C-alpha cells in the first residue's frame, strides 16, 4: 500500500504508482488494518512488550500525506471562499474516523520504535519497522512533499 502511495521522482516528475482515483480506497484498506491492529493493542515478546505496527513512521507519513491530499480535493481542508464543493456530514465523519485511526497508528509506530535503543534492526525484526533511526523517520515525516 505504501509503495503504491509513495511519491517517486521519474524524469523530473513526481508521481505515484497508484492512480489518484484509488487513493481513498487504499487509505480505507490501511485504516482497516490499523483498526484491527489497534483492537489487539500489544503483543508480549518474552517478558518485554512490543507495540504492533503494520506501518512504520515513514509509512504513516505517506498515509497521512495522501489523506490530506484527498481531504483538500473534497474541500475538507480548504477554506477558500470560492470553493463550492463541500462533503456531506456522513463523509466528514468518515474522514474524521480515518484521521483518528491514522493518528493512533502513528502513535503505535512511534512507540514501537522506542522499544529498542535507537530504533535499529531489533525493532525491525519484532515490529516490522524499517531500518531507520527515530531521528531519520521524524526527518522523513517532516520533510516537504508535493
């Protein structure tokens, strides 16, 4: 999912593998994964607790970036007075639930990195986090995206 939604630069053009028409569907699938994962809060690993994380911090950054893009397309994030497009109440509640699910997932991603010194390969083996240090993941999340 992250690979499909992540921006890549090809011949001076920024693109994603997934068509923008499929962003919301991929975000919905991600939210279902995160919701189910959140229900079973954590798993025991021989006396130490490791939070489950389907997506690392950089993956959550990609999901939240695409969600922000979809929200702006639907007029949720844009307050421009000429924008006549406004989602209905049901759609706004759905977007709010997506945001909440992704925020909880980001919290789990951060806490899973914190369970090992520096968030290195040990965290990766136990929780599925890529081999980035916590500082590198925060830098990736805060870096500007188009």
